[in-house]
C-alpha cells in the first residue's frame, strides 16, 4: 500500500514536471518566432504585461524587435533551454544554449530568463544578470 | 481653498527636496572637505529588512580580505527594488544549494541619463562581512600578501545561521582566492546593455541608456566611503573582468570616470 502511494506521488510529480517542461519549451519556440522571425503578434503570449510596460510599451518593444539584425534562415541557432523552478515562489529561471546550424558551436547565454505565470500561462518577465 | 492647495504643493516640494538632500550628503560639491574622523558619509546607505533563507549556508569573512569593489548592472528594469532582487536571488538557488539572500552588498537605484525616475537611492545588500554571490563562483584571482596573511588565520567560517561555522579550504585554489571572497559587489539597478535575443530588457539603438553623472558620482562616493572605512580596498573592477558576461553593459566604459570622481573625495583606486 505504501509503495503504491509513493509510486502515485512520484507519477504525479513526474507528470507535473513534464508538463512544465513542455510549457517552457513551447514558450521559447514562440520566443524564437518573435525574435528571429519578427512575429510580433505573439508578443502578448510571450511576455508578461509588466515586461511590456517596462520595455516602454508594446510599440517600443516591437520597434526594438524589428531593429534586430535579420538572421539568415540557415544560421538561426537552435536553442536548447534548461530551466529550474524557484526554490520559494512560482517563478522559473531558464538558460539558453545556442547551437549554430553552421558551425555546430555551442554558446551559452550568460543571463537567466525570469518566467512567471500570468493568466495561467508561463510568460517571460525579463532577464536577471548572472553571477553567483 | 486655492491657498490650501498652494500650501500643500509648497510643502510637498520642500519635502521632496529634503529627501534628495538626505541621500546626497555633498550634492553639488565636487570637492567636499574630507572628514578625517570616521564615520565619513559621502552617501547615505539605506537599511533594508531583507528576507533570508535560514536553511542556506553562507561564509563570514574578516573584511581585511576585501581589496576590490565589483560593479554590476542588475539587467532588470531600473525601477526594481532591492527587495525584488532579493526575492529573485532567494529563488535562484537549488534545493541542494540555496541562496542565503541578495548576492550584492550595495544596491543603487538611479535613473538613466536624461530621466528623473526612479529616485537616486543607495541601499545596503548582503552585509559586507558575509561573502557575496556576484562575481561568479568559478572565478579565482591572485592573492595579495595581506590576503595571504588573513587567509592563514583561518577565520573565514562557513555554515548556516546559528551554527559555529567551519573553515572552507576550497575558497583558495592553487594560490588563488575566490573572487567573491576578496571582493564586494555593487549593483546599479537597470540594464545598460543593448537589446538582443539574450537581453530583451536591453536598450534600443535609437534610445541607448547611459549612466548619469549623478549615478557615476554616487558609485564613486560609495567606493570612496568603503575605502575610507576599509583602506585595503584599492581596486574598482567590473563583472566581465572575472568571466565572460555582458554585465555591466556600457557601465564598464565608465570605470575610469568613477575612479577619477573618487579622487575628488580623496580616494585612489587602481
């Protein structure tokens, strides 16, 4: 009976982590679409309201995204996302690792993305300087 | 009625002015008289009642081991409070290696050049006697003779609150000392790096963000205040000096100016 209970709890925990993992990976796929392919209509799904406001509003954020240099389709790096949940609150920290399609080079972003839940969905609330 | 509003307005303006004066002890004076008696207060440092993780370990150090101030930017919006950064840092660790509290020892809230908000305010962060978490846990730097002497006394103790703490020999490796142990972190809240995929809080090329003169002066005041209290502090560095990072953005190019400003208060930094 006890073993069954432990297995059940482990199963629940595993499925919760798996669903969070999927949600974060989906979020960063959309982030790629916004930043690499300038699909700015997805901004509200990717960023928190607070982030958009602190970026100077939606128009300014769109302007910043459009200013980013155009990336050749072939050289757009693939992103590997690793994340961890905050130890106290409902916050997630994600790190991006880029794998360039051309050079198969790895480079890791030094920043951590802050991800919060807004209206039941995970969204990016900015980044936090590295250091530990 | 109109007179009452006018009176209220005048009262509020004088209160706001008093607040600014309160933070900036020698505002407008670029060469203040150096008070030879401690305490010297070039800038008021506000106390903050931070939440701490009582289950997390930390190390206590003799302050004589500190020789460098490291400048950071938080990468977050410049309106973020020290408490908010503390919340992020408390959440940042892992269950096996939790963070005790905010990793920086000083937090400067300040407007970007050309802006007026947020109000300039220096706050304390992690107490200076507690080893910080800011320069990078894998960064080690050569030891000075003074640091070797302090290290030899084995007075640096690590443990949790309420514990006696134990000496951690891994803080020095191959004759080099962990940068977090020998430095103190000062963060300027804000993001001084350009917008990019890895830095969505960054500035656009049309609206670059620079530190204001008051920001640089406040950092210089704080640096000098620390050197007057702890004379072994002789260097001002920046985060990317220790490892590859965009931190502290374009603040890095103002380090020389900060050192020059500190000279006005009677301090010399390498």
